[in-house]
């Protein structure tokens, strides 16, 4: 069973911990330079303030209702996120940090010792609330996608008391029928329109399509996996952020290693690879990140390893938001050094970029417009370097130019690369893998 | 009412190993105690029993001077601990944070100042009061100004 826990109105909730006078009032947090609304309290939502709304459009409304707008304080949000994640990691077998306010929980095997899973998860929420002041909701399901579905509904319906578990067929069907198809994890705006045009309105409708249709209409294997996940069949590799169709407020990249790793350099190679990839995606959607998280996981099935199995470190970028791979790597290394312990066996690493905003000081930008082609040209050499890097990799293939830490001796796979021994050659797309006949 | 100011903790603290000596330090003649080095002790483990639930908060005002809590001091506040009689707590009263001693008198609970110039606050409406956290330690500087300068330099 997977769980997805996320903080309710996370940025606003962080502010309220230290400013209790904001409780019960409409509160919004604004993006860089106070441009747009990026987080809303329940009261602000009730006033009809939309996510991404420009501040000048809602200022008067907030004033009339004794509301408050706050500039974003990423140093605070990053520290509160670190605390929430640490509390979670202390209490469940495994945590995958997904964004500043979201984490997947591996809940397999918990029920046997701990009473009902619902009670256990309620205690987890109480613990996070008590230690950090952040209220959360938790969705549970046999797949990550269903855990996301459950979380959406747990948030939407207060009578669920913050927890929903989709573990029976009837519950799953009822939940999927209640969820609009555009709210399914991984369905971007582009796909939502297409699905509506085909008469698919709910997550349930989407779960009923054929494999051929999903592969044909929803981006090949990614779309088919999504449908399978909705049906309750877990697809380990599912990673909807790969589809690149939707500009996100958070980007993550994580993989399990092909073998257990213990050397710092091997782990650094893995983190460098994931962080380079995440930075590339960040630039592709025209954003910069305020907050960087790096995490390492140990094998939770190894009885010699005491919990917590995942350790993460979070940093608010001291020099302001960035999309520069080299800069992100220098911070990433510091974070890795902080969580790395010699002698431990690690099975997974991941990076998360958060607090994403387009660059350009003082400009009013629509957070949810399709990703801009490129940030405004700048004389900065670092930006030029990144543009050149991206252009080379676009033209000659991913990873043609990359940081030296990811390079391994010729012919040897990197130690952090996943096991793919059973994968057939890329007959049609790789020159070396082309079928050879005599 | 004493007001408090949150201090940005920033990056997590790293372990600081300090030697602990078995012999007590006499307040008279100093003795070379290096032979009696017992073990290395991480001060953070004493000060921060629940690191993820501990917050550093600064004090303003002198309503707690009787408890040796003064303006400019740093408080370690643990949100994990359950507040009880006689604890010094950070409490939220009508939307404002304040540091006071939580005491039970008969059947009623009070937020008690440690300064005769300040009135105690009776918790008549439990709904109007929330315990934010329990104060576990006070950092009081004996060289005036250094702490403030250090904290300011982080901004």
C-alpha cells in the first residue's frame, strides 16, 4: 500500500505557524516580487481567489475581508518541509520526497503490527501537526496514482477527516467516478482537452480505455501505465513528470540503483545525473528553482538497518533562484555531504527542485501559461553555457555533454544505473542496438 | 505582554562533540582535568531532544525575568513535548504568541508572568488558548551584544 501525504495550503500553513493571528482569515502567499498568488488559505479560496491570480487583481478583495497577502519566504518553507519529511521518515518504512509539501509513503507491511492502517496514518498526521504545526491529508492506495487520487478526495471532502484509503474495488470505483479526469496525476492541460473531446469526463472513464487507445492517444507507454495504475496495477517506473506536458511547481528525479552503493563518489555520480536531468527540465519549462532537496534511501528490508531509511537535506538557494546546472550541483554536493554516512548501503537517491518561478524580476507572468520558449536573453556567461549545453544535448542526444562526475570508464555501466538486464535492445532507436542479420 | 520573535534556524545543526569531564570544576583553583576525560558528548542531543520539533525563538520584554529569561535571550521550544503544570511555555493567546509559566491553581489553569509588574492570565476559555510549545532551554549570553550581532549577521 502506498500513501501520499501533503501539507494543506503548505506555504500559508507555514506562515500561520508563526503568525497565529492569521488563523481563520483569508491569506495568500505571492510569488517572487509579489506578482501572483501561489498559495491560498481555505478562506481565500472561498473568496474565489484563483491560483496564479495577479496580486493587483485580488488586493482590494483581500483588504475588504481583513485578509493578508505575504511575500514568499522560501527559507521558512524549506525548513518546515525538512521537518515534515523528517517526522514522516521516522515513522514509516520508506518516504519518497516528491515536492516541498508532498511525499509518497511506502506503507507495505505496516498493518500487521500497528492496528488498522487508518488509525496509524491518523497518528502520523497528528504527529506532523503537533511537531510542525502543518495540517496534512493522506491518500492511500495500491498504486501511487491511486494514492494521489485518494489524497485529492481526502482534501476535497472534510468529512473524510484527512484520510482516504482505496483498497477495495467498490471504493476505488466510487472514488474514480468522483474525480474529474483533469485532476488525475499526470494528465496535463493538453491531455485534459483531448480526453473531454472523446467524452471521457472522470478518472473512472479513463481507467476503462483499451491498451491500444491509451498507447495511441496518451503518449505511448506512459499513458498505458497511467491507466494500469488507475486500475490498481502498480507500475514501478511510473514517473509522470517525464511527460513534460505541464509546467510544474516542483520537479523531482529519483531512481533506484542497480546495486547497493556505499562510496561517496558513486552516490555523487547518481545525484549529479539526476540533478542535471532535473535542471534540464527546469530550463525546458522556463523556470528557476528556489529550493533544492537531496535524499538518500537505504534498504528497508535489510533487518540490520535501523530506521529512518530515508534521509533528506533541503536548502534554500542562498544566491536566489537558479536553473544553472553547475550552481545547483555545487549546492547539491553540500547537501549530499550532509546526509551521507560512510559504511551505509544505499539503494536509491533523488533530487527535488521546488519553489519554481519564471525568471525576470518585476515582470507579471502567468504561472500556468504554456512554458515560455526560453528566458529573456542575458549577457550572463552561465546562461549562455546552459543554453549551449541544452542545444548540444537536444541535437546529439541526451547526456552527450554532461558533468564529469557522471562519466564512467568506457564500456562500463555506471554503478548507479538500474538493473535492465532483461530489457531488449533498442532495436529501432540506437545505432549499436540495430538488429544485425547475416 | 512579552513578545517573542522567531529566529530562522537555517540549516540543520551538525554534531558538535564536546568532552565531558568526570570531575566537577571547583570554583576556586582550576585543576588540569585532562586525565579525567570520560567521553565525548554531543551538546545538540541535550538541547534538542526532538530536533525536527524544536524551534529557536527570541525573547523581548522582561515579563519572565524571575525565571532568568531576559530580553534578547534565545529559547529552545519543543513542540513535541506535552505541556504540564509548571512548564514554561510559548502560548498563543488571542492570536499572539507569548512566553509564560503554565500553572494549575485548584481546578483552573493560568499563564503566570515571573515579574510582579505583569498580571497573570487566567485561562477561562480554553478555546482562546493554544500551547505552541514547551520551553526546554534558555541561551543567555554573558557577553552582551555578541548573540544579537551573530543573529543579525545571518540576515
